[in-house]
């Protein structure tokens, strides 16, 4: 198939699959008052989760639920909105907003996803798969131990969704938490019985600072950015809180007389806690207590129990007596009246509110919490042994320990084998490459079967975009830890890319790349070798830049709309091939994969070389790899390695482009092969004619001389293949490691202007000063909270593009190898793009995160 026809077919198939891929609930627009409107079922379709009901009540209880009645006005069960109870995040970092139906016996009867932000359910797995997952819960009781993907003794097993394990683990936690919270309220589940606290006394009255140090007083801070508001000098709210049950803590905070007065008002099984606001204008009391006697901003959560307060549970707090206590603008003592609560067990203070999504502008439920647990020293016998709720990402790490250890072992073994590549290639010859290929082919097979189809651990460009998006809006480690195999894989990829370049991952361990290579090798064995060929080098040199354009295009789109970027990222066929399966998706997806793999039979790794945006992203830092492959002086004219290079990464001068190299190691096999490497073969024959012994091959790729010889002929630097490009020795940088060198390095990275640049393109340099001032002012305005985050990023990208032009004009060189060595070489355009892009990414990320931490960025 002609290459342009192939590309046209790919584009057509890509847009066909986009047209068939919109999910109905993906980032759906929900009513702004969904979390507060009393008549919930006027805002959402409650009949969808309780089909037999004819009437629904208004919201009741805390957490809220709705009662469902039949035509005879008999109670059938309950309907709950998941985000009224918990905002447990799924893989996207946002909750799946779910409507849940439960009958009066505590059995689940229906589910409806109102909104989700899971990209895998947009362009990977159909939403019908999530519906089928929810159907497994129907008929099961909230009293059962429901577990996804396993379940030990006494647990009910639920099947996961292939490729969306993290999403369904989080959703299982949402469903069980919501169901149990409502079931406990209405009496379906028996009340929790906790052993009451028995307090230990030290005989000392602690100060405020001592109480804070031991955790007896906790702090909860909500910033304006966390609720989607512009940053300001103060937090949205700052609260200090703690239990007043312990006699010494209560007496320290209220004074002896105040504590005795409080205890005289409390009955058995009643508990007291204090809350003060020390910063922010938002009230923790809210306005519900005025309208209906309910404090709707504050809740206490202990296990599955949720405790709220009414106006009758409120007492005035006039002063904090502990030495060093802060000033406050709002204060309260709340009485918790429940036998289920125990001061010996951990609990959480929840501050409730609405949050505006900074990426979409939509409002959603917000729950900000801080944990509290008295120390061992304050409790007789220490803290009780309890089984606390496990976070979804921790469950994911614990789910398949054997597979995870095996995967880590595979990565480490591959890195170890590749680190010994020179020993392996010396044991190989052009006719017998098995000392290398045995390991390489094994890595391909394991990456396809074990990593790809088994673990579903195919890295994707969407993870790169998610990293950028998280920097811009909200960083969450849980988001990246939620898939342990992908997390470990990315640690490996980042490290090895800087050590050896992208080729170890792309050429040895990428499941889809290995699948292409495997098909190509298999087709050759089946008699199609005569039809297999590489593209002409000039055409290859043009098409290889396509993947960089796709990567930069996706990156730019993600800054405007992450949703659209995730949709366009379907240019990757990875989900269809491994995560979901060709048979589980509509036909355009299958056609897209078939076209790529069909061409891979005749052209070696066409997707890797020309289309893959992930490969383009990893190729940029490959410019700064620490170790490369070896070259001889004669490689500029020999061409033997270039003819056998499957990735076409060797240019006319014999140099290896490590951005394109996939580390097949064929050239390294030739490097020491005394029969296949022309320079070595020539010397071998000469020695044999003269009766001289054949010595070992040194690290430079030559026979070790029997007697001292004159240096090899010199080669003009522009044609010397032993360097990626012509060496450069800038006088202000080519010096030993010292303070002066560090200063020169910093000046070089921050200032792109040079004497040569002023001589050759003065207008370009002057314009660069203006743009640099504008970009600097953008950061200053961001510091003053006068410029949005998107505008800052836009200015920084614009400056980065212009800096490439400036440096190419006057300082067209980049560092070669490790950053701490003063080795420089002439920079090509892609060298400069990689250098400036990576450098400014680090600088921009540092500035951006600093401003974000200081609360200076406007959404």
C-alpha cells in the first residue's frame, strides 16, 4: 500500500471511530443545585433506579436520601445520590456521580450514572460495560462484603471491567459506603457498637502548642482554589478542632471551671467537641441552622456512621484558655448524642460545600476532611486495634502482588540485560545474533502476552497529558498510584529514557511496538520477506516528524480541553488492542488497528516510526541520554550498518539519531564482527595474509595493535559519525566543575542572547527581548493574581517557541551526555526543540507549582 494511501486510510478510520465514540454521561451537565435542592427526584430520573415507585419524598436524613413509595403509598425503599454521601474519586480524580436504588430490606435494585470523567469510558470501554458491572449488585444486600476481582472467605465476588479496574474498585467503595450509610440511618443495619474510651491521665495541663504537637488539636484548611475561586491572601476557611471528652484536654482548652460546667450538662453517651475559625470569611455554621435548625456545613464521620448537628446540639464557646491559643472569629461547642460514637476510635471532621470545577466551570459536591485520633498516651491500653477503610489505590496495589513482583522483575531483568549489551553483541555475529535476540525476542513475547494482554499495562500519551493537566489544575498522587503497573512502568521509562534513550522501552518492552515487530518477523518467516521493504530514506526523514506534530498538537489541545485531547488521543490503537479488545468495540476501532497491523507486515514498525505521539514525547528527552551506541570513524563511508537498520536511524554520515533508534543492536553486532564489519574484515584479512595473530577487539571497535601504531586518519568533525553532530567548545562553558562554571551554566540556560546572535540577526534578538519581558510580566501578573493560569501557560509556550529561534541563530549547540559534563555539540532543529522544551518545562513547572502552593494562580 502506498504510504500516502496508508496515512489517508488511517485518518479516515480515526475520524470514523471518533464519530462513534461519544459517551452519554461523560462530563454531562448537571443542575447546579443538584446537591441542595430538596426534591432530588425533580432534578434526576429516580424511576430509572426504582422502576416500581410512583412517588418520591423530599430529601431526608443526614446523609440525605429519598424514600420511594408505590401507588398504595407503601414504602418500597430508598434512593440516594452518591455525592451526597461520598466523593471518592475514580481513575480521573473525580467521582462518578451515581444514583442508587435500595429496597427496604437493604438490597440494591438499580443504578444510573449521571456523570463521570473517566476517559476509558469515553473512548475505550462503552458505558454499557459500567451498566453491566452495576447489574451485578442487584439483589445483593448492603450487609454483604462485596469485593471486586476477588474476595476471601465471606466475601461476595464481583467481576471487574477489563481495562477499568481502578474505576470499578472506586465505584464499589462508593456503592457500599452510600448503601451502608443510608441503611444504618433507617435501621436496616444494626447500630455500630464501639468500646467507649477509657482516658489515661498524665497529671499535666498542656499548652496549645503541645496539644497541636500530639494531635489533640487538628487543623483543617480549605484554599480558595480548592473550591474553584480566585486565589486571595486568606484561605477560604481555616478551622481548628478537637475532642473535649478527655478531662486534661478539656480542662486545658476550656479552663477547669469551664470544663466542669460542660461535663455537668452532658448525659451518658454524649460527647463534646470544639471548632474555631481562625481565618477566612466563610462560616462553618452555614445558614441551615437558621432555616431548619441544622448545621449543614459540619459533619463528623466515624466508620460508616455520619453524625450531624442541630441547633439544640450547639453551645457557645466564649474563650480558649490554653496558653498560646490563637485568636478566632467564629467558635462553637457541639454535642454529639450517640451511643455509636467512641472517643477512643478515629473520626473525621467533614467541612461540606460546593466546588466549581476549574477545568469545566461546573459545580460539584465538595467534601474536605481532616482525621482525628487521640494518641496512645491519652488512652488506657493505647489505641484499639481497628480495621480502617482502605483507599482504592491501596487496594489496587494489594490486588495482584505476584503479578506486580513479576512485572518489576521483568523490567529490572531487561534493564540489566541491556546494560550488558556490549558483552552480548561481542558474543554475536551477523549470521548468529541469538546471544542478543534470545533476550530481545523473549522481551517482545513477554511484553505482548504478559504486559499487554495480561496486565493491560500499555503506557499511553493520555498519561503524559494527564500529568500536565494535573499540574495545571489539581495534583493528586492517588491518580497516578491508582494503577500500580502503569505507575511502575512510567518510573522505569523515565529513568531509562535519560540513561539510554527511548529505545529500550519502545524497542523492547512496548506491547504494541512488540506486536508490530512480531508480525513483521513472522511474515518474513512465512515467505513474505520479498514483499517487505523500508521506505526510501528521504520519505522516511519527512514522515518521521509526523509523530512530533501529533504530540505537540495533542499537548496544545489538552491545555484548552482535556476532554477533546482524550478523544483525539484515540490516534493510539492501544485501548482497542489490549485494554478493551477489538471484538468489544465498534468496527471503526477494529479497522484502525487492522490497517496499522496490516501495514506492519510489510513495513517494520510503521506506527512507531511515523505516528506514535508517545514515541514523539519520549524522543525529545532522548536527546539528553547519558549513553549511546558506538561508532567507528569509517562508519561515515561504510554504510553496512545503515543498510541493516530497521528503524532507519543512521544517516548518510553514519551517525545514529537516538531519537529514532529502537535499540535493535544490529549495528552493535556488526561493530565487533570480524567478518561482517568491512573495516575489521579488511584488517583481519591483512593480518591473516601476513601471518599476524588476531587480537581482541577494543572498545573503539578495532583489533588491539600488536605494536604501537600511528593515530588513525583524521576525519573532518562534520563527517565524524562518532559524535551525534560536530563538537562545540563554547569558551564560557567548556571549563572544569566550579562555581564559575555553575554561574555560566545558569546564565546559558536562562539567557538565549549571544554576541553571534546580535551580529547575524539583530532584529530577531531585539524582538526576543520584548517577548521575554512580556513572558516575565505574565509570571509577575500571575504572582499578583491578575492573570489566569491558562494565559500564563500560553505566554510560556509562546516564549519557548521564540527561544528556539533565538538559540538556533546565535547559540546553536546543546549538551551531549550527562548534564554535569562540559561536552557540547552542534544542535539540529529537533535538538534545540528538545532542549528548550524540556528546560522550559522544568522551569515553568517549578514556577507554576510555587505560585499554586502560594495561592497566587487564578483558575
